[in-house]
């Protein structure tokens, strides 16, 4: 357990402060990881501010970007402190002026292990690390240690050893050698994802978790409670609905100069935006637009979701945009749950609610490929069930398991359909359905990739033909100019002058 008088502060929280929620969660998770490794109390920024364009749908302020959310509204700081002790900044309120003057400033590039050995708490009660870049890069560059905190989390969740450590040489690689026959390579060990502590939802505030359960209760027609004595109760709650994240607004700005101007104005920049000249960008934007419209969504979702199944859609688009889908699916939106979400005051809290709704669903689909991998990483509390599913050893019925809640993590229920930890349900979407675990081909990502590839090839072919035509025209013009130049010269023969040859123009 960290000493409350032994502090760690990362500063400044400037570049990350108004970025998207996933970005800020990743950065704060990295700082928490180093504090756990050092055994120190982390001084958290007192608030998290919303990125200007992320206030469009669920705005809690009069001006875009003008809203900052207290950390205590988003996170259960008391529960989080059982894993990594935290206090809210500024640091001047947490230490004496004398201690602050004696604070050790960690030089750039010094790794967590070196900080621990060179600056123990007995000699350096206050350690400050200056991070001028995005905070999460400290973990992606392996400067800040994240292995210790993820190891502790996986241990508390009962994850298999493969989820806690990636040993060299254990990754199964399919062989192209025909002599290998039909041997099935061993399943790759589960990776230890970076910067996912807060993105997992384990430490969201109780208010957010209560809102999630209320929505799930309304969608699924279940009680919204799980009975540890009945493993089928989790099935009743988790097999009732699917989920889709449709991200359009900011991903279509490359096609709309006016949207880019609005984004730049929200950042205080000039409102001039040069129209996109690259036809590939325009082509891909058009494909992305088509595939995320109702008809494109209907075609994709019908590949996985049963007819008339319950589908929760999280999107910046209004519900009436998806009206054509209602003939195929029973649709639900945040706007349908005004009572359950009455205390959700801003878009980041809404995004937190919808993320947990995605985790608890029977299957979930993301708009973009890289975002699907983010969700898979954030679903790491279900790693133990994924491992059992891959190995084929998962029991048809698992007995409920109660953990002691060590390290701020309490596993309340486990069965073959999912897991409940810290009041968050990680359902089939996090076990063996996209985006977590086994993919269901063809995926929307693959459809998008193929459509974009066809669009790029068609554009490349058009540009190639235009280039050939330009080259032919240039060659013809050059020949004509050469002939004209040759014919216009006066030639002298025997002291006389000869008229130039007739022009070929």
C-alpha cells in the first residue's frame, strides 16, 4: 500500500486536458500505472474537460468546449484508491511549501524502475515527472511501467497466466509450409494491453454504473440484478440485446469544409480550410458515409443480428436518422431512457454509460477497425473466459465465484455467458463475439476495407488513364511544335534564300 505522504505528480496536464475521453483515460491510466509501480499516491488533475466537438449531442454547457467535469463525477475515487491511492490536485494543496521546494524533478527518459531505486520515498517524499507530450506515450514507449498494475488486476480477476505475462516464443504463428499439414497452431497468449485501467469501466462512478443497470433492465426486460446463486440470471441480463457504435460526425469532416471550419473555430484557430484535393480522401469519405447510412447498416447488421432483435445504438446522429432500420430491428437510444439517465449531465458521462452497455451486450459492432481493437483491449476483465473459450475447456455451467475484493477489484459472478466485476457486466461481446475475441466474418470493417479498396483502385485507374491521355496530348503537341519550328527556318542555298516549307499545322 502506498504511503499517503509519498506523492507522485505528472505535469502539466495540458495537451491531454481537452482531448477525447478514451484519450484522457489512456493517459491517466499510464500515470496510475507508474504510481502503482512506485508505491506512491498519485496526484490526479481535479477535473477532465470535454473536447469541443464532443459536447454536440449531450451538452452540459452553453458554449462548446466550455465544460469541465470533476474527476469524482466520472470515477469512484475511493474504490480506485484501493488499487492505486489517489488525491486530487493541485499538489500545493497536498503538501507543505517546504516539501514542494524539495520535490525531485525526474529527468526525461528515466524509467520507473530507475525512479524507484534512485528516489525512494524516505529520501524523496514528492516526485514530479514532467511530460510535455501526451501522457499515454510514457507507457507506449516503456518509460513508465504498466506491467505491475496489469499483473495485479489480472490476478484479482482470476485471469490465466497467459494474460499476465507474454513469454517469448509462445505466440502461435500459422505456417505456410505445406509439410506442416493441417496442424493447428497453439492459440496466441492473451496480450497485456496498455493504458486500459480506466477504460475498462471497473472504476467508473457508482452513479454511472447504476444508470447502466437501469438501461439494461429496460432493454432486456430483466430485473437488472444478478443472483449469485443462479448462474442463469446473468444470461437473462446479458443475452437480451446487441449494440452498435456508429461514428460519423468527426470521421466525415474530410468531406465537408464547413465541419472542418467549425472544428478549428472550437480550437481557436483560423477558420480557413483548404478543400481536400486528394481524390482518394474524398472517395474514402463517400464510402464511409454510405456504409454508415441506414441502408448500409441494415446490410451489415443483418449478417450477425437476428431479425427483430434488440439493438442499442450509440451515435452522435439523432434517432430519426436510423428510422429505416426499425423495420428490421428493435432500436434503442440514449434518448429513450430519460429517467435512467437523468443524472448524466455531459457527453463523457454518456459515453461511459454506452461503453458499459456495449461491454454487457450479446455482440457489439464498431465503426472503425482500430476502435474495435480498443474495445477488445478495454474488455480485459473477461480475459479468463476468452482463454477458456479458445481452449475449448469452458464449462457448460460455472459456479458463481466471490472474490475478496483485493486491490479494489471484486468479482461478483462468473458463468458461461460473462462476468460481473465491480458492478460491471462483461457479457458475450467481451468473450467470443466482436469486437472482443472471435470475429464473425465478414465483419463491417472488412466490408469497409473492401469498399474503400475498390474505390481507391477505381480512382487510381481513372488517374492513370488521365495521365496517359495527358502524356499523349503532350507528345502530339511537342511533335507539332517541332515540325513548325523546323519549317519556319530560312534556309540559304548557294547564296540565295529559299522560302520555308509549308506549315503542317
